[in-house]
């Protein structure tokens, strides 16, 4: 229910990265297809962006330069935040010593700072002191767990009614809402040696799109202290696109 508009003028003020220099933590990152979006909001923001382009082309009106205009759809209110006119000296894109010069550089910067996901890259909590979990692509999961037949616990965190539509072989179903109540069962399933602390099989979680499994991985790693926690990026949708195109998608 919120949107933002700002105008960044090359060579005159800072860039978008100066304002938002780091992506949000992985566990908090979601997209419109997962969370949903109310149609009028992007329409309003898009109209405002078009207006700024017209004003910029006419050179006759004040544009949203050095300001970030926020729109709150819940109260239909606007709020302007003043942005600094100068570039951030430490900005990796437009600062005096830029290291990001193309899209690949931007991707590499995020990987090096543990801010995006790749195979076996510790995701959440890398800088906050929290216990990390790992995000795997579907190909990474097949390569590291299925082809070498590595023992692990595969958990489907969707609601039980969805499991009847499709699921991955050898997975068990523990809905996200029932995760807390099933912690003893999970510990029993992953225990390599009975009553042996610290000896647990890896846990791989998945859902439809990778949103609920990411939340479940965060809970298992940080609330209950599991050390080997993974979740499948993109979930079953990604699995159908990259591994098994016969898997039903809903």
C-alpha cells in the first residue's frame, strides 16, 4: 500500500544507491507475486513518474530532485523526505572511486557482501550475529543433495491441502503454522545418533515460491538453533521451470 517517487539527475546529485546503499536482509525480501500488490498503487506511482518526465522535458516546472516523495495508500497521504544533494563519498556506483560499472559488477558486489543468494552462501544474519541459514537454487540442491545421495530431511512447509497437488519425492509435510509444535519431531528425524547433541542431518525446506520456506529456515536456525538449515530458492515454481517441467503448477 505504499510507493515512492524521486528524480535522480546524473552528474548533478547522488544516485539511488546513495539513498539505499544496501538491499534489505534476505529473510525480509519478498516480491509482488508472493505478497500481492493493490493495482491502484502502481498506477498512482506510474502516473506520478510520467508527470515528472513531462516536467523534466518541459524544463518549466520544479521536479522531485533531491526529494523522495512517499505515498501511503492506507491513508491516501503524501510525505516528502529531503535527500542530500551531494553524492555519498563511499558510494560504489557514483562515488569518487566506483567499483560498480555494469550489472555484473553490481551482482558481484552483492555476492561479496552476502546480500544476495548463491549456492551455499550463508544468508540471513551474516552481519547481525544471528545464526545463518543457506539458500539453494534447485540445481544446487540436486547437485549437492540428490545426485550424491546425501542424507537429509526434506520438509514441505505448505498447507496440507496443497501437498495433494504436487510435492517432491521423499519429503515430509510440516506446515509453517505448525512448525513450532513439530520441533521435537524434527529433532527426532534429523538426529544421527539418539540423544547425541549436535549430530543432526541437514534440513532442506521448500514451499511453492520459496517465501514460507525462507521464513521457516530463519525460525529453525535462529529460534531453535539448528545448524544445517537450507531452503529452496523459488520453491516448486522454480523446480518446475528448471528441473521437472511435468510438475503441476498452481
